[in-house]
C-alpha cells in the first residue's frame, strides 16, 4: 500500500504515519514543515502548500489512497481550512488519477450532529460551531466529486493506547454516540488505515469513539 498523507506533522497524523510504517506501508508525506518528520526507508517527505495543486498532483501520482488529518490550531480553531483545502485536494486527486480519499472530521459536523447526545451536542452548537462549519463547507464538495471518499468523525481527541475494537458506526444508521465520546488518536489512525480497502465505507460518514464495541 502506498499512502499519500496530508497532516503528518500533527498529533493524529503522526499516529497514522507511525502505524502505516509499522505495517510496512509506503508513505508520501506532504507537509509545510518537513523538518518535523524523522527519516524512514518507507517514508518520502515532500514540502508543499495546500494551495499548490500542481505540486500536490505530482507528489501523489502512483499512490493508492490519500489520507487527510488536517486541523486548525486552538488559537485559530474557526479559521478557513477545509473550505479551500478539500476542493484543492479533489482537484489534485483528479489530476493524478487517485480515487480513494479518507478525511478526518469531527463528531457533530454536518448531518452527524444527529448522532450526538447531551452534553456533547452543546459544544457542537457552541464553541465548536465555527470550526464545524468550516469542516462542513469543505466536505460538502465530496459528494459532488467522483472520488471513493469517507469522512471519519471522532469525538474529542486525546492521547492514549489503541482500543481493541473502537466503536465505529455509519452515521446514516442514526446511532447515538455517548454523551462524552472520548476518542484516542491511535484509534482514529487504526480506523483510517483499516478502511482504506473497504468499499462498504465509500461515500460514508463514519462516527467513532474509543468505547469498546461489544457488538460481534
């Protein structure tokens, strides 16, 4: 598997990178600050901006999937990021003939608000409102594309070890997530990597948290 990773220098992106390399995948990391990444025989790091569609297109040529783990810093959590990033990534993927896209989102974005419970839903309509609106504006472009896309919507992210079987559901199922849907970044990474070759997840919004899933 050859993965094109956008956001590898972030906390969740770094977990995706480490797990991908651990399972012997090849990774092309596209980053503004490549000096933050360590060398590895299966890792190719390319410096670039999300506004440079041509450079992105050339860099992702020959990759099997694009994984996006972008996120705004807390100091500018409501800044416009996905609004321009997702359309640019779609164009780059079209140019390079890569079809599989998995993008990290958040529980409560868009239609996944219907999957939330109190008290989390208060935050989704409160201090997270601007950030979630930016996510939604970008993600709304995905159904208009011909990509095999999936968005992954975890609850609040924390550091922690992988859950044996984290709770993952299709948002369209109407499943209500816990009111405090704590999610470990390592679990987000394992889910994103696990679904790359799963056509059942194409065109889906997957909600998740790190509660152990006891459903067989």
